[in-house]
C-alpha cells in the first residue's frame, strides 16, 4: 500500500491563527505520514518563540508529525535556515545549465519597466534585458561590484498544466509568467524556490495550502522540472473570510490558537469548527472525535468558494465539547482556584452543573463561588426590586419549609413553600433562584438546592427576609 506524505510548512513570523491552523489540520488529515517544516529563510521576521509557539499550538490542537522538529532548536533537516548549502547546489546547477542567469537590473529600472507595460495595457513581465548577457558582460558587472539577482529562464513556449485537488485543471503559459527571480540580489532565496525543492527532497506527495499560493505553483513546477525533481500534487484551499466577506484578519475576527486556548476553548471544539470550514462530512453526526474528523475527511469535499468564519459556530462546538467532556478532563479544565473551592463530596454534582451550564472555566468559577463561598455576586438593583416585591412572608415561608424538609428533598421543600404562599410558576421560582444565586439564569433549582446545603440557603433566605421587612 502506498503511503501518502503531506506537510505543513509555516513561516515562524507570528502566532498561529485560524487560517493556518486549518491548513495544518487538513494537511495532517489528508496524509498517512505528516511532516512539519519550518520556513525560516526570512531571518529578519522569523523568531524562535514563534517556532515554539506553533509547535505547542499544533500539539494542543491534536496534531503530531513523524518528521519535523519538536522544539525551536534548529536541526539540520527541518529548518530551512539550515539548508542553504542544499539550495546553493541547486542554484549552481541551474546557472551552469543556463536555466537561470544573473540579473543586474535595479529595483528602479524594474519599476519603470513595469509602469510602462501597465500603461500600454500589457501585464508586467520581465523584459529579458539581462537574459542574453555574455560571460564577459557578466564578469564586467561583477568586477564593478554589482550584485545580481538570479533569474529563472522561462521560454515563451513553456506550458504548465496540473490538476489541482480543489480547483481542478490548471493551465499557465510561459509567456504569461516571464523570467522570475529565484534568489534576490542580497543572496536571500525566494521562498517558493526553497519550498519547492524541499517538498521534492522530503518526499512530499501532496501539498495542501491556501489559494493565495496558487500563482506560485506554475513557477515551482517549472523549477522542479528543470531540476529533474519529483512533482507533488497540489490542492489549494479556499480562503477564510470574516463576516464582512474580506479575508480573515485580526480586524474582522481572526484569533490565534493561543488566545483560544487561554480563553478555555477545548481543542476538540476548534478542530470540529475548522474541519467543517469549507469541507463537508458525508454523514455528520455532530461533535466528532479527532480520529473521526480525520477518518471522514475527503480532499474532494473541499469547496472552491471562500468559507466564512462564524464565531457562533465555534461557540456551538465549544458547548458540545463541554457537554461531552469526561469527568477528569472537565475537572482539569477548571481554574486551579475553582478546583480548590469545590469540596470533594460535591465534585460530581458540581461537574454536572458545569457540563450543562458553562462554556468557559470563568463561568464555572462564578458558579463555584455561588455554591461554595460567600464571595459571590449579589443580586443587582433590578433583581433586588423583584426580591423586595416577593415580600417578607415569602422568604419566611421559604425558611420555614427549609427547616422542615430534609435538605436533599427539593420537591418536599417546594411543596411546602407552595402551600404556604399559594404561589406557583415564575412567581415561585424566580425569587427563590434570585435569593439563592443572585441570577435569573443557571442550573435547575433542584441542583442548586442540593449544592448549596441548608446552612447557606438559610443565610440567603434570611437576608432577603430582612430586606423585605
Ligand atoms: N511558508 C509558507 C507560508 O507560510 C508555506 C507555503 C506552502 O504551504 O507551500 O505561507
């Protein structure tokens, strides 16, 4: 059986955001073997903290890789900054075979030529000015101290065709591409050169990446063909947009994985949301395990049109993940401080409340304070008015019912309050809930009753009996 190798090749110039995280997820899902490569040739912008950050984020999301670094300590294999000798050998080969040539045109010259072409209604292409320099002319310029870029030669008859895994058949003509730079005048490599060479050398079979890279692909295929290197298959996934239809950015809702992790999102919620962003599952039973998300993923189910990121979808999966979380993982998800105030005897009941009422650890913390401490948020002015309206007699009845009932017997308690006050429905439940928790929303009253215990409930009812006097 053939093993399909895929990869994720981030540039460590910032935190991992949703767009790149989705590319990583799809790439990992698509391959039998998955590789992580750090594209850090831009030494100005690459930072080792971002390498560590993205490794942490990818692991958090549930990804693992057979090949690739596990920390920011650069190893020969998977950091492009350590592979310059490899690229140099390929540059030399292209130059020796005259498939690439030194180009001495300055930025200013290139800019003028571009403007002239554009104003004549032509697409900007390199004019070919340095394409036919003789060896002597090149030597002369080098002797003057001029630093050339290295330009790849594309003949106008060249054709590049490939089948994109998402976008179908693609066709590019050499004359539309023009000779392009593969190494800048300052000696730094063009990103797409190293990227193509590495995919070939690392045995990558299928490249999954954002559609913003589609225009690089014909140039990369030309380079690989010229070097007799194997060609991977490509699948360019559609971009993610914000709710304004513009590409997802910080301005319109993009968030980093680090931020989501710190807010208390479950990785499974993020993975369930991302896996459905522009990809559909043949049968979709709701929240899926990471293994099921992977098993049901099909490249052919990736859509061509942009996918909109909707934060409500993420929250939906978060809610589902909290509901489905196991006892221990839910307990560990809580803040340490929250765990320290939950008595052992109440842990299971408290987690039950968390599971059905909370989305984030901060919500759980508020409930723990309501149940187990006296530092909880008291009813606001509006609730205070409702409590006052319930009246002294109401809370005296509640206190009386409480002293009579077994403190675990909620329905016995409720029957007594009903009997004594003649109230039912909202006018019965709302003041009880407000007096006990300070809030209109929350877990079922029966659960609140059991978690609070007689002493705290007595204290709280008494406070509002007083207030109503
Ligand atoms: N380093 C490139 C990026 O982060 C990778 C592009 C690719 O996946 O081929 O955009």
